[in-house]
C-alpha cells in the first residue's frame, strides 16, 4: 500500500467525523487545511489505526479545552508534517497557560515552521516561558541575549539564564557555560569550571560535548581518556564520535589496535554519510 498526503487528509476526515460541532477554532482550521493544504506533505508517512484513534481522542479532548491534549495533538501533527495545524494546537495550549507549548511556538516562529519567521515573537514566547520557570525556554532565551538577537547582546544576562537552565538539567546550557568559562565570556576565565560544565553536559547526553572532551584530552595526550569520551559519543550514534572511535582503533590510540573494530565504526559513520569514514573504508 502506498502512503502519501491522502492519508493525512483521511486522518483529518476521520477526526472531523467524530466531532459534532464545527464552531471551534481548531475545527475551522482543520476544515481549511482540507480545502487548502498549507504544508509540504510530499514526504510519505505511515498513519495506522492506532495513530488515528489517538488523534481522534486528542481532538475530542482539545475541543473540550484540555490543554494537555492540545499540546499532545500539536506534537502528533508535527510528527506527520502538518506544521500549520501543529501551530494552531500549540497556540490553543499556550493560551491556556501551557508553558511547553509556548516554548514550541518560540521554536516555530524562530525557524519559520508552520508560520512566517518572526524572531520577535519567538523571543516573547521564550521570555514568558523562561520567566515562568521552563528550563528549555530559559536556554533559548539566554541564547538570544548571547547572540544579540532582537535584544542588545549581553553576556551577563545570558550567563544568568544559562546557569538557571543548567541547574535544571539542560545539557546545551551546560555546554555553553563550559564555553563561557573556557573563553572568559561574561565570566572570569576558569579552566577547571569550564571542564566541569563540559563534563556535566556530556554526562547529561550532549554528544557534541563528549566529542569535544575527547579532543581536549587528545591535546593533553590523555589518550585513554579521549577514547572513553569518543566511545560515549559513538554509542549515542554521533557520527563524529563513530569516526573518532574508528580512528582510535585503527591507530591504537587509547585502546589496543583492532582493525576489525576500526572498520565496524567507520562503517557506522559512513552509513550516516561521513565522507572521511567512506575514504577510510576504501583503503581497507
């Protein structure tokens, strides 16, 4: 069976058939979507009966003004490429005070996904959610001060919000704090504190941080440590980490030389499109 945008239309039709009123703003948006699809739906998707049943249930709850359902329906539409409807659902949830929906609206307006790009609106959503206590929004709010987007660049304000987000477990903020202490940006240069935050980021799932720590260890000739960090990134399916582990096995850096394992990790990196890994495999 071929799955294409028609399956998305069928999903909307089945959802609408379960609702007995057409006055709700979301229902009107769905009807408009059927008449004039607004999203790029060229990519095929698989929409099975389980997803349809979930979508119908979430729509019924959303029309009943349940903000959690509005938020979840937004993610359901996002997952199948119906971004304009995703925005509509997040807007409903945000109007009901759901902070995570505000964060996602900030992302959509920042990237121009499902809506026209509007950095000022993105900033407003991030600011509200950040000041209300949402950690991910704190990170993005801080990042806009860090980059000087829509507001004057301010490292001190950025540091304040990155610190709050990091303490709440946001690995991206942890990495940025590592960068700030490493380079003395907005804070006094402090290598020890910088390393602490890079390690915190890596141990909280930031694969880029794990690779970065591997590189720093290599510079110190701490090869065993470098291999451990590279392997952590690689086991998280990070393509750079996969290549680096392959290289370590090929050269016997931080581990025993093992060409079979080197080839395995190069193959994994190559499957993700890594050009260097493909070049390495051509020589085996």
